[in-house]
């Protein structure tokens, strides 16, 4: 027996992750149409965001300027290169390419913008990892078709894919069809992930929670599955070397106790929230527990005759997920009062939480990676992970984000353990490698970056970039391929 080599593999893809609507700005420049993200106002941890179909004067819509990557991309990519990035996860704004989503022709200026971004990445040998749809769609598709609830939106999406696959086939190899596709199963995902307009109540994240809403979300999800599968098949026909993956918000939920009721509940939650989508995207068919759930809830998914075949023929090449925290579940409703209720589940007495109540659990990442890999045995990437925190700029301009270093160090160490366990992990792109707008709250002060951006919650600031302490630390992590943590 060889001694165990506890190291990240050679060629491991170290980098960082972002999304267009949280980063780019230039929301109405270069012929871009309004996207669903562009009509959501800023909020805070305690005040909800609002969806305003007609833009209101004087309102702060964080996506409109974001951190203006639109104009700063050269500077930002230079900083990523300085850290030694091998890969950069970004998304494309669909409405930059098809301003309305259902246009006959793509917008050349939008395509040109990404030509320029990819050329800049190429200069530094940074591999792009492109999310085709990250929490946005052309707003027109929401207004005219009620977003993904309409099957025709899948055709528009596939058309968009065809255009970008052909345009960028020589510069982009890694693609993700939908960001955190499983978020569409949750009430707050309707508009953000599904472009489904809220009925009456325009509070971001709000749906009536009624049974028909759930059925509509699963129908919309089915349309995204079809769109994803068709994109995979099409992508492979356009370039056989394309690697096209799924992306799941992996939510690690432990049973609160060893009561078998809690164990079953945790497993059910793992199945429904984490594995339903990846089973369809990786294995090409709905799992039995999904069919049972639909039957129990009286949900009937309208399926076309070819749909099963489409799903089967469009299986992804690799699996990716976000991982931020873990929670607990209990079959005992009293536990909510006793144990403490976090926004995402029950408190774990062994863990500390971030200022936004996200529990910090590096070991949960090792557990999750093993759990996923045991099921699929295909290459995996962690494409989001990180600590959202308030940073302080010292008088001398330094930002000493040791808490962020601690968080990432712990998670990278556990990824290394997972690699030693046999998990085929090929890359890691921590979230918000440069400070950007929070997807959940619309805030700027919830920062994840190695690079600080001078902008506050009200949208004020110079947008100047500066290196945090974690910048130098991550550079050394990449240089040493994860040996120096
Ligand atoms: C994921 C999203 C990202 C992102 C991240 C952090 O769910 O894919 O877009 O922003 O979470 O969340 P937040 O920005 O709410 O802190």
C-alpha cells in the first residue's frame, strides 16, 4: 500500500466566483435589456427587498451599478491574476445578449463585451467558468410569459445557449446551465430563480406559499431541467470538449438527535432539497422520492412525450455546488422554540454562526462532498463558499479580515480531507472573490471578497479596489496548491 497522499491534485482549479447582476452594473448600457434582477430594490438584513415592475426615481437598485465590473474588468482581472487564479467563475447577463429574451437576433454589443472579458482572462491564462443563468432572466420574459412557468422560455434559453456556445466555443470550455437550480423549489426562489412574477405582493422572496405556487414552481423547474438537458446535448454537438455542469445550493441538514424520526426527516430533506435536481441533471431521470412527493402533494407535472428522453440525453459532465453552512432538522415541532430557530433551520449547539446567522461548519463540507460523490462518482467543484462579513478599513487603509481567512482555511482543509477520502474534486471558486452586491439582501456591506470595493449600502463610494489581508493569504494558498494554509 502506498502512503496516503493528502494533497490537492495537480492542475486543481483555484479561483473565485461572481455573478453578472451582482457585479457588472451597466444595466442599460451597450443595448442591454432590463433583467429580473434590475427591478429589485436594495434591502438590508431586516428590511425586505421589493420588486418594482416600473423603475422608481431615486430608488437604489443595486444591480444597476453593482461594482461596475462593466468598466473595471481589466483592473479586476489583473488583481485575480495577481492572486494566481486558474479559473474565474462568472455569469453572462442573458438580457445583454437578448434584451427581451425572445428577440430574433442577438445584441452584438453585448456579445462584444464578453469577447473582451474572455480576451482579458486569456491574457493571464485564467479559464472562464460561465454560468449561463445566475438568478436573472430578461424581465420581458417575466412580464410576457410569467417566466419559467411557460415552456416556451426553454426554447428562448436554448437559442441563447446556441448563440453563446458558437460565439465562445474556442475560449470557454466550462459551463454551468443554471445557478443553484434547486432554489426554484423554495418560495423565495420564484422570482429570483424562476422569473415568475409575484401575485400581488411585491416583496422580494414572497409568494403566497399556496399549494398551486408550489406546483407552478415545480413545473417551472421541469422547464429548466429540459432547457438544461437540451443545452448539454447542444453544447456537446457544438464542441465535444465542452464540460457542462449542474450547480446546486447544497444545504447540509443534520438530524438534531438520534431519534429515527429526525434521521428520516434529515434524509428526506437531503433528497428533496439537494438531490432531486442533481438526480435529474446527473442521472437523467426523476428519482422515486420525487414522484412520491408529487403524488403526496397532488402536484402533477405536465410532461411532453419526449421529455424523459430529453432528460436522459442531456446528462451533465460534472457536478458543482455552493456550500456555506449547515443546519439541523427535527421532527419535533417544539424544538423550534427550545433549540433556536435560524432563518434556514435549527441551531446546532456545536457551531458558531456569521453575523447573518449562517452557521460555520467546515466539517459539514467534507461530509457533504463525500455524500454527493458517493452518489454520482463524477468530477466535482465547489463553486461557492465563503463568509459574508462586515469589514473595517483601518486608518492606514488595511483590512484585516482574519475571520475570513479562518473560515476559508477551515473549509479548504476539509476539502483536502475529502480529496483524501477519494472525492474527485477538480476546483474551488470561493464566492464573491471581489466584494459585490449580496443576492439575498441587496447589501454591499455583506462582503465576501479578497478585494475590497469602496461602496456602501446606500450606493455611495468611489468604487476603488484594494487588497484585503486575505488577498495575500489566498495567493499563497494557490501558489502552494493548498499546502500552505
Ligand atoms: C448564493 C448565490 C450567490 C450569492 C451567495 C451568497 O446563494 O448563488 O449569488 O450571492 O449565495 O448569498 P448572499 O449574497 O445573500 O450573502
